[in-house]
C-alpha cells in the first residue's frame, strides 16, 4: 500500500482496476446471459 501511495497515479489506477473488474466480471456475465435469454424470449 505504501508503494501505491508513493506513485499515487499509475499504481493507484492499476490497484483499483482489478478489484472492480473482478466484481463486474461475474455480474457482467450474468447480466449478459440473462439479457440474452430474456431478449429473444420476449421477442
């Protein structure tokens, strides 16, 4: 954490990317599959 604060720019973005990405990854996949299943079924 000290190294990330030392850089404060690239390190912070690099460290903040994997956390939200990991959370959005499963959510995005579920949303994509759900939408794909609901869209054609609704049509």
